[in-house]
C-alpha cells in the first residue's frame, strides 16, 4: 500500500468499525507499522477517536428525553420500535457530545501548533541539515553525531517510532535515485529495551545493520535499510552516505 492510499483509508477508519474490510485493514496496518510518515498520523487519529469515545461514555442522555422516549416505547410495546428509539436516543446523545464536549476535550488536551516556529524549524532543516540534525540529537540526549557520515541532503524525517511499546528516536534517509530508505533507530542501552537479540540480518530487499561503537557509548544504532545491488565488499549503506571528501556543512 502506498502512503497516499494509507492516508485515505486512515481518514475513513473508526476504532470500532470494520467498514474497510479485513483485507484493507490488514494492508493498512502493515503499512502503518513500517511507515514513519503515516504512523504518527495514525496515532493522532487514534487519540482523537479515543477522546471522543471517552467523552461519549461520560455524558448521560438527558433524563427528560429518556423518559419521553421510554414512555413512547412502552405505549407501542414493540421491542423493534423500542430498539429503534434507543438507537435514536444514542444518536442524539452522540451528536450532542460530538458537537460540544467531545471536541472540547480533544482540543483542550492537544498541544497548540505555532506555524511561525514550525516554519523556522523547517527552514533550518533545509538550510543547514547537518546542524539541525545534531541539534535534534542533542535535544534527545543522544550523541550529537550518527556513527556513519549519512548524507543529510537525503534526510526525510527525524522523530520517534513506537516499537513494541517503547518510543525510539529514528532518523530516516531516502535513497538518492531509487525507491529506498535507511531508517536509523537509536536505542538507549539503559535497560528499557532488551537489545541482546539485535544483530545484522538480511532479507532479499531489506537488511538490518547494528552499530555499536566506543565513540557512541550508551546507545545502539539499528539501521533498517533497503538493499540495493552494490559491488563486492562495498558497504550496502553507501548510497545513503556522504561521498568521501565532501564535507558536512557544520
Ligand atoms: Zn506511509
């Protein structure tokens, strides 16, 4: 599934419904699990849905409305009609909540986005990506440099990915010419995650490279990258690195 399709389905998906069908849902989940761009969007959509759901549970149907509806239902004595009326009451309550309290709960708990600050940060990312990356790594309390000279002109995003319940800092680089990426996950070796099983692995199109170095103590770099044909003995990460001799603009 492509990002465009994932974003489309993400907007349709509801936590309780299966309108999308099992196939699409499975496809979408697979994409979200591996996509650093769509995954955060899915989390935001999820938290919105949860806020609304919580608000809906905590708001009672107004007593007078319920009494009126129940009175009507009892005069008809029909379970079918009664069911229908309950549904109407539920809908009325949910509309009430959705329009007012549900949205209020969500907006109150949401951080405000400052577009000026955002534009300034993005500007820095573009003008001096090496410095911006260092600054970001430092802010995460991680070593200021990555263990390999990644070409920051290929930097797509930096953020966190939730891996088995733990938020892990990740920096994503795109391939310069083909469809491909290198995701550099930075695990803190503070015992919060069991890293003993992490080692280099290869599949036909993707590979995992694990880097530990004395210069980068306290962290373990796990690079998940697409695998492109390279000359014998050449580093498969080479397409993502700055060519030797080209200086980083720090
Ligand atoms: Zn995506």
